[in-house]
């Protein structure tokens, strides 16, 4: 009889401190009482894109991610694409927004709008 070996599964997603701080500010301001839902949709030349929306409540198909004192939702259909991803918040000279570092990505299109796995 062989022993079953278990291993730690990677987190669904994690947040950088910058992303958690920005999300907390949004939750306390314009999106008070809402949660951010992350999805993966089809768009762009590579086929998949990150989509985000604020919702009043979780859907039965949402997975909850609690990290750094902040909660966000992940659409269950997106979980296989997002396992192990890190959500960040970047501020550049002319733009700012949430970005994703996703170990499942195999490539991105030239404009950076979409990715494939």
C-alpha cells in the first residue's frame, strides 16, 4: 500500500500591496458595498483578455479570494486560467490600472490587450 502524497496547491490569485491598497480605496469610495469580479473573456488577437467589473454581491459561481485584507471575486470559468496569478496596480506617466502577472500565459499579442495559454 503506497502513501498518498499531497502537495500545496498554488493560491487562486494574490495581490501586491499596491493592488490591495488601491482596491481598498475603491471599496471605501466610489464602489462602497461592492466587490471586484475578475473574469477571462475572449478578445483581441491572442484570444483571451482580463475583464473586471464591480458587483453588488457574489454569484453562486464566484470563487472568493481574500488577500492582504481585501476580498475580490473570480468567475469560476476563469479559475484554470488564473491559478497562481498576481494582480498588481501600476501607475505610469499617462496611465494607471490593474495588471496581471500570470504564470499560465504562454504569450501576449503585440498591443498587450490579450493573451493565450
